[in-house]
DNA sequence: TTGTAGGCGTTATCAA
DNA sequence: TTGATAACGCCTACAA
């Protein structure tokens, strides 16, 4: 009863009868607009002759326009527009009256019209390329960061999710062009390198998240993957491990000639090259290699595994390795999901985590703190990455001409139980 | 080199010089539009006099318009429009020529303009209310389902995420009104019951996900929470348990007079009432009660705990209960996160899962299969819920007048290890 | 301080 | 089969 009452009160307050009457085809009690059938025009102000009858397929509720507000308030449309946009050049009582009418008539200016006339869409597009059955590790966090920042900047955010192996990704871009979005944020596993070319040709400011591509109007934000991997590896080293396996995911979409190289060197990262391609996978391997190098541990390519970013893939890879390299005492996986698969493999081989084999992951997904032993890992700041991506787009828009450099966010080593380093060795 | 080449090829193919030239302020080689400074008009067709100089702040790349296509192709705008919308009443060579020009000039029709004139936004809004530090259990899946279905229907999706305790949620709705979105999908933990009233007053077709509210233009999709809870509980019963605790989350935003009742009865679910409020929490408790009832097990209110949907809250609640009711042999938690907290509590109390205390959760989050013992749980079909939500909106739009009934999707009991029911007792 | 008029890039309605 | 023209709802000079 309580609730019922308040609902009614609300309706009466915000949906004035004048509107209802119009919608129902009755005679309007104010203003000057009449149905096309009735020619009587006894209104106070005839105003300009742009009035016409209701549109044909008008089954949905009529929307109030600025003109109606103007008529009802007895002022011109520009006056209404000026109070709407707070020009501050409208007389106080005029403004009051206009605002009053707007509220009474439940008026919301059409951003569609506004955008058209302003020649700006105030729209960003978030494009997520997802792999079937594989959660993006921090889509949720990134999304929260993006939406918040986008809203603060006065933009709206369009969301699109596409399967990475869906060949129709060009449609998504076409929609971006038709919507005239002012910026694009791309994340996930790309459907292919052609996307870069398309983005480049499109010319819309684009920020990639965790995808190292820099073009004329495109840049990226990522976290310090080299450092994160190095921290993880060095932590293991500090715990006394020297035979440390590296559990890789898969290669990014690199040009063919780079893909074939199994061991890309740091030199492939060419900051001056407008098209820079260097996957996070490579970055983390680099960090791993750096750590080993710094401690004079030779890099054994036999200890570099590929888990395809899945739990099952990781499990299989680790099981195989444990056979060939029974002396391995630690595994650094570049994703938590693979780390969890690795832990299962270790156990299935009859060993214990972390006593026999220590494991460190990457991402700090929710599960990392739930599994037992709790997974040590490298935490990225997803929300901040999202916020940062939006800020980069804003820069790209405000400063065409110069492309901001990539943003590298700090990471954090989260030591839990799986590396055996909580207290002493 | 390979890549470099293809990029260049692409640029040349799709961004014809004519456009570049214009952008650079040089003389256009075709068409009839000139810079405001130059008055020479030696074009083929003078066409209508709507030409004006470049807009003031035109630092961004000029967008090609339908008029320019028309001029370049030597036809009228309506002809281009007809080609664009496939009216099928254009001569084959005219059409070919127009299409050719569109491709050459890299033309993408403005959906902004189209939407304005069509008086339809082709926009849906997804509104997620998120609680700080609490992931929605299947936001990812739901989102995938929604985006796919939305795109199929020819709509675009606007995304907004708001903190549940953010008082500014009305802003999000205002933006919906200004964008003239045709439908809203709401999910998460609502900031308060006033939202229902606002949604109702707004009159935009709305579908809630897992929030049981039905109004004049609003309905909801959920999964069969009563059945899911009943299945989970009965599974426990079939395993021989009779002292089964129920680990609740918290109450939905119910009207005050309902909130005070600690034990809402089924009768509160009134399908005929336009405003139906019944949280998933209540539904699952109902299923739990049904199961007990069907097996003549008395419901002990002392076994109903509140974990506040967090791991820590659940842990604390279970720890307390284990003290007071040491005879409890099973726990049914209405979220996996709480189930995981419960398992930790059980262990900390010196008991084993599932030997001493069996645990079943709800949601089937990723972690459920990662924890040990792997968590038995009730799986909901998030993606399908998303798809379904979109379809309901489509119905609501196509059929104003009648509001489709709520959609209840089936659930699945996933038996893993935590209930001890994998093989025998 | 307020009003008039033109235009944003489409589609729709007629007319040719 | 094609073309001219009036909206769509708003913003913005410029005029009064």
C-alpha cells in the first residue's frame, strides 16, 4: 500500500495531464499545437508556421520537443536552448518559467538532434574480442573504469562483443563509422592483424588495452609485463629455485616473419616504428629471461611451455614437462588459469605445491585467492587501465597530430601460498 | 615489410586522394563544393543552394555526406538514399555508379541523422549496478548474450555501470531519456526501490535480469531459483543429510513492510500484482523449504544464516553456526562465493569437506571448478538470460499494450566433490 | 535579453 | 526511374 501510493504520486508529479491528453488525442489545454484535423488556432502565440500533423506511425508516446516547451512557456526556442545550455543570458523569471515548463512537461532534450547539429557523436565504442569459453581476466574491472571515466567526460559508451574467430568483425567497425564514434577501445584476442590496418585506415582515435599497437591515431595501455614477470621470477629465484619453467600462452597476431621466431629479442620492440607489435606474452617472457639473466641462470628453452591460455592446455603441457624435466622445482605461468592447471598437473604427478614445485601465476583473478594453496600471482590494475584508456582517447581527440605514448601501469606481486614463500623457504 | 606494404595498399584503396585533398584544403578535383574563401564554382552541377563554407572548428577529418556522394555521382540525394536503403527502384547502372562512388569516397551514412529523421534511436541501454568489490557472477556471459542478440536485431547497445550506493543513478536514467533509448536492461544490486518508480514513470520498455519486478512496460528474466535451490537441497537430502544449513545473502530491496518479515511465505509472490517484488534470495529459500518439507524435515530457523554475499561474511556466519549447531552436516549457500567462504570456515573449525560437512553453492562461477574440493553448485545459463532479455524488450516494443510474462530459464545441478556425492555417500 | 532563420545529414512525400 | 523539398529536434549566428 505504501509503495503503491508513492508510485501514483510519482506518476502524477512527472507526467502532467497535458501530455497525457495530447497523447490520447484530446484537446491540449495550453500551447498552440493542434491535431491536423482541427484547424482552430486560438492560441496565444501563433509562432512560425512549421507545424504539421502527427506523423503516420505514431503508436509510441509522443516526445516533447524544444518547440513545445517554447510555446508553452511563451518564449522562442532559442531562449529555451539558452537556458538548456546555460548561456547565462536569460532573464531570471524567464528562465524560471522555462525550467518550470520543462519539468512539468517532462522534457528531455534529444541528444540525437544535439549531436547531429554539433557534428559530434559524444560516443565511444568498446570492442571486446572474446574467445569462446575463455573469460577475459579483468573485463569487469576494465569496464567499470571505462564507463565511469567516459561518463565523467560527458560521453556515452557503446559496447560490442565479438568472437575472436568471427569473420564479421568488419561489421562492428562499419557500425563505428556509421555511428561516427569519436574513439574506440579494443581489448581481448584480436581476430587477426588486418584489424590494425582497418583501424588505421578508419582514422578514429583508438586505444588498445594490453595489445601493443601504436599507429598514427592509435596507442595502447598495458601494465608493466616485463617487470611483473621479472618480479615473479625473481621471487622464485630468491626462494632458491633455479630450474624454473615458463608456461606461455600463445603468440599474439604477429606478422608471419616474426611469428616464426620462437625467441624474439628485446630489439623487436621498436618504439619509433609507427607499427609496433609486441605481445604481452613476449613481454612476460622477456621479464622471465631478464630475471634468469640477472642471476646467472641459463635459459633452458626446454622449460618454455605452451598452455594455450587454458587450464587443460596448461595441465597437459606441465604433465609432459614433469616427465622430461623432473628436476624442475618451480613454474611461472603467464595466466592464473594456466597456473591453476599447472597446480593440478603437479598434484597429479604425485608432487606437492609448493613443497615440490612452486607455482606463480599472472592476473590475480578471483579464483587465485580461492584455490588451495592460494595462488601467488601478479596483479594488474584493471580499473585503472580502463580509466587510462579513456584518458588517452581524450588526448588523442584533443590533440590530433601527436599520438600519446603508450601507458604502462605498475603491477604488484601478490605473494600467497603456492610459491611457498609466505614465511621463509 | 610484408605488413607495411599491405597497410599502404589499404590506405590507397579506401581513402581516395579526393578526400585527402579536401581535408588539406586543396582544390577538389570533382564535386562542386569549394572552400569559403574561393568563390569559383566551375562544377558540373550547381545543384541546390544549400552550400556554405566549412564550419569553424573543423580540425577533425571532414565526413563525407550523402549530398557529396550525390554530386560526385551526378544524381540526387534521394537516389543515393534509395540505393542505400535498397528500395530496388534505381536503374542498374545508376546504382552501380552510386555504389562505386560511395566506396571510392569511403562513405558511411550517418546513423545519427538517420535516427533523428526516423524518430527512432535503435539504442538499448544496459545498466549494471555493481557493489564495490563484488563481481556480478555472470555479467560476462549475460553481456555476451545481450550484445549478440542486440546486434542481430539491428540495435546498438549503450553500457553504463554504476555503484549500487551511488546516489546519482538518476543521471543514468536521464541520459537514457535524452538518448531516447528504446529499451533498458537492468541488472545487479539496485540502489533502491525508487528505481522501480522511476522506470515506471519513464515508460521505456525495461527488462530486469534476476530482479523480480513487473510493471506496465517492464518484465524480467530469471532462472528457476526455486527449482535450483530445491534440487540442491534434495541432492543433499538424498545423500543422507537432515541438518542442512541455509546460507542466505541479503534481502532485496523490498518495501519496508515486507522487509521486516524474516520469513516471507510463498503467498507474497503475487503474479497478478502489477508490481511484484520477490528477491532471488527469497526464491531460493523457498526452494530450500520446499525440499525439506517434501522430506518431512522440519525447518529450523536457527540454521538460516546471512552471509551478505561475501566470502568473509559467509565464513563468519558459518563459524558461528558450527559452534551453536555442531550437528549440522551440510550447508547450502546461495552463492558460490559464500560457499567457498563456508568451506574455509568448515576447515578452520577442524572439520573436513565433504566428509564432515557437505557444501553446495549457487552460480557456477569459474572458481567453483578450481577450488578443492571442487564445488557442487547450481548453474544458470547467463548467456541465454542475456539473449532472452533482449527478446523480451523486442516484444515489449513490438507489442506495447501487453507486457510479456516473466521468463524463467532452467537451471542445472552440477555435482562435483564438495557435497561428497560423486560416488555413493 | 530575446527572437529569427538557416543548417546538421538523413528519410519521406510528391511530382516529374 | 529519378529529383526537389520538407521535415526530424536541436544549436547558433545575427538581428532586434
